[in-house]
């Protein structure tokens, strides 16, 4: 009998990617083959995103393509948990012929559907998978999801309605997965969740155990333990989605000493107190500048990236000017901005003062002009310095050049370092290696460097 094959498509954010990895790991453990194509597969799984309108449309289009090319499709992910105004499931309404629909973080439900429509093969040899599971990222970096869901009710966001309230993973399980990833060759661990700062809140920071020793289920203790696991492998630990609570202050000394990358991904979203109140953001915007200043005093090399929303309902020109002034004073290293999108189901849609689309887009463009100016100035300051770079790709073992990233750049969302060939032909570098690089110039959001 031929081995059953499952086509797989993963859309959306890194949190959805880790859900995909869990499903792929289970499929491989049970002996299924997986494929990135629809044609020729026995069935297809599509892991969807449902956050903004463009993502919803991309997910629905992908499901349609899979149905057209294959005909047997299982849908999972955030869009699977989304309902229309009449209560009908969005996916089922558009594509009633899909085999099954589940919400996010539903590995067992997906496997149950697979078992119904494509029985599990019986071959003990295909049950063997790596300890770290199946990964969709390159071998040298991986995402580590520490919790699911969110307790906040930001008015522009529908994530809690799709992924539920905060559920922290047991700290021992998180650390065991991290160790398996390091042992498997991972050189950069990217810690993700919906709210990394809130890790352990739902279990009241209860004490868990790892290798027989107690570890508190809290961000500080988790990051300390991760840094200890990373040290023997000289690996990086990078933190994403860190809300600017006072508890983050305790992480900065770890960054100052190099135990964790001096990099914070902080979703500020706005600066004006009135806009933040309408957004129902959990952090006090009035203290963010002060906190940033304190962080940089303790850790001068700190790099901060953030995301913002321009044109939020009711945003006045004065409130937007406040945001631009904040950006100038905060000197955010990497900033992205979205024009407000009225996502179906978001309570912000009912707020008074919805701005015309052209005003929202104009403010986004004005924001990005300021953000790019700041980013360019900060990049220019790196010219002449020597930085450690993790090689993401190398042409002919680096002898023809390559691409890498410094500590200041997370994969796929920040810039890169374009690597020139080494001056000595006898030297080389490979994908997944750390090398020292002298920064020679900038190119847009990127750096150009020479291995030394």
C-alpha cells in the first residue's frame, strides 16, 4: 500500500505556524507523508488566519484553490473559529464542501478529521520523528510558543474570540521543548505568544518543575532558564510580543549582560492616552517614554521594534500629531504601521468618528515617513562597527556571498545583513553559523557587511 499523503498550507502569524508544526509532527509520527502541493495528495489541510480582511480573503482563496485542485480539504486555524453576523461559520458559508472545520490550537481535532477521511497507516518505521518535531522554519532557528490566547479585550482585536483566554503552557514542557530544539541544531529561539509578559498570570505564577528543580511559571524565570539552556550552544534567545508592563524592567539586566538578545518587540499601537483608552490597551501610554529611557540607560544596545495603528476611530489630527512626536522622542528602531481596518467582529467598529479610508491611509504613509527616517539614521550609526551575524543563507558556502541577521533583526519582519564574500578565498561560512562582520554600508532597511 502506498503511504497516504497530506497536502499542507500554513497561513498567518508565527503562533499559527507553531500550530502547523504540531499538526505536521503528529502526521509524521503516525506515518503520513506531507506535501506542499494540492494535486496528488489524498487530502489537504489549510491552517488559516482570520485577523484582518486581507488575511481572511487570502485564507478563503487558498481553501477554494485546494478544493478546486484536490477536492478533500480540512480547515483549521483562526478563521475556522469565526462566525458571520447570522451565526454561520465563515468557512462553511463560503465553502460548504470542506470536510471539517476547527479553530486554532486544535491538533487533536484535526487529526480526528484526518483519521475519518484518510485512515492512519500502520508502519512502525514512519513513526520515528525528531525530538523537536517537524519544523517549517530553517534548521537554525525556531519559534517557541509559551502560551495561547489572551485576557485583554482590545477593541480593534478579535483574537480572544478565536483563540480564547490566556492559557500558559507548563513551564517544564516549554523548557523541555527548548532543550530539544537546541540539541537539534537551533541557534536562535524566538519566544512567542499573544502576550509574552502575561505568561503565568492564568495559573497565578505557580511553581513547575524542570529536570527536578522548581521553576516559577513567570516570564522572568522562564527567560532566565532559557538563557541557561542556550548558553552551551552559544544560541540566541529573542523575545516577541512583550507588553510594556513594569515586570519587563526585570528582563533588561539579562539583556545588558548578553544572556538574552537586547531586542524587544513591544506592540505599543499608539501613544495618546485617549486613543489608548478607546483601544482598551492594557498598558499606560503616558509612562512608555519614561520606561524606554530607563531601559536604554540600563542597556544602551537595546533595539526596540513596535507596531502602531493610524486612523483609529475618533483619532483627531492632534492625537495623530502626538503619535508622530512620540515616535520621534521614542526613537523606535523598527516601526511598522497599519491603517485601521474595520475587522468584522471588532468592537471598535461601533466607535464614533470612523475616518475615511483615504485619511487612514494618508496617516499611515506619514507615520512611515518618520519611522523610516529614524530607522535609516540608526542604521547609519552601525557603519564601521563589527557585529555578530547569524547566517541565513550562503552561496557556495559563503564564498560568493550570503545573507544573515544581527541581533537587531528578527527573521522575516526586520532587515538583513547582506554578506559579501570573505576577502580570503580560503575562508568560508555556512548557513546556520555565527560569524563576525564589519558593517560597511546601508541599503534601505538593510546593512552590507564583510566577514572578518
